[in-house]
C-alpha cells in the first residue's frame, strides 16, 4: 500500500544479473524524456525508446526507463544519446523509478 493506504503498490523483483550490476558503472543509449516534472538538465528520465514509444506513453514497460541524476547538465535533445553512470536499483521506494543512474555524464 502507498503512504495513504489507498493504493496497492507493486514492487520490482530483480534477478541476479541485474543485482550484480548494482553500484557499477554502466553505459546506456537512449532518449531524454521531456516531462513537466523535470528539475532541469541534471535530473530527468531516460528511455530506451523514443518519446512516442516510451513507457509513459503506454507502449513499453517500466524496465525501459531510468531516472538519471547527472554530474553536469546534459542539454535536451530528441536524438539518441549515450550516457554512463552508476546503476542503483530501487526495490522499495515507490516515489522513484526502479532503475536510477547516479553521477551520469554524456558519452560522446
């Protein structure tokens, strides 16, 4: 249940492969998702799929998006980019996505 006790919440279950990648640096290719909730260019959602196909549009699962916190601003682009950072898996906090990339930087 959520904090209000009104809604049931599903929590992710991660396999051993994903758990082994936790707290390690990974590189991802994808797209910055332009959400109103963005807190600037240092915190955003990153999708494996373009905006028209991403999870928030109903065409993919939550495993295709990751919450990103960057070291320095990454300018918005609607083109595919690469980023790298430390993977954090979120097994219990429903206020965040199930994957979080910390200390991310854009890879040229």
